[in-house]
């Protein structure tokens, strides 16, 4: 009985480490691709849904659906150990790898922006200027005589 509970505790420590890795996946994606608040909320909800699925799957597979307090303590301990030991290294390494992989795509994007978007914005700005010069709206005169 005790060995079974120790085995379950170790399994749920591993679950905590997996959840920590999942958390880091979202942290890495936020560092590489800046997101707005709505995307951040969606990512947070997705993280919690995936965390719940992982936890419930493990509870049903390894303990026949019986929940025990030590399982959740194992998850918390596993995530805590992971975040204190490996998290910073994994984030730094993956951000560098992803940024290195994205260098050619960033260069292509800059080239496209330079070739296509700059002339278009130049045209739009000049059309606006010429249109405002063509249609000048007279300003109200301040020299109105009062009776």
C-alpha cells in the first residue's frame, strides 16, 4: 500500500514537471511573439484546460479516478522543483533557438516591407498631401466686427 502511494507520488511529481514544461512553452511563445491582452487570456485558458486534462488523465489512468491530497502535493512539488532548477535554462535556450530560426523569416519580412509597403505608404502620404493642398478649407476670420 505504501509503495503504491510512493509510486503515485512520484508519478504526480513527474506530472508537475510536465505542467511546468507546458507553462514554459507558453512563456517562451510570449517572449518570442509579443501578444496583446486578448491573446494572453486565450493562452491562459488553454494552459489551464491542458493542465486539467493532464491531471485528470493521470488520476484516471494511475489511480482509477481516486483523488488523494498527496497527488496534488506531488504536482505542486514537481512544478516547483522544475521551475527552480530547469526552467530558466530551458527558456533561455529555446528563445535563442527560436530567434535564430526566425532570422531568415525576419529578413524576408523586412525585405518585403521595404519593397512593397514603403512605396505604398509613400504614395498614400503624397496623395493625402496633394489632396489637402488641392481642397483647402478656409479658416474663419477673427476680424469679425461686433455690433
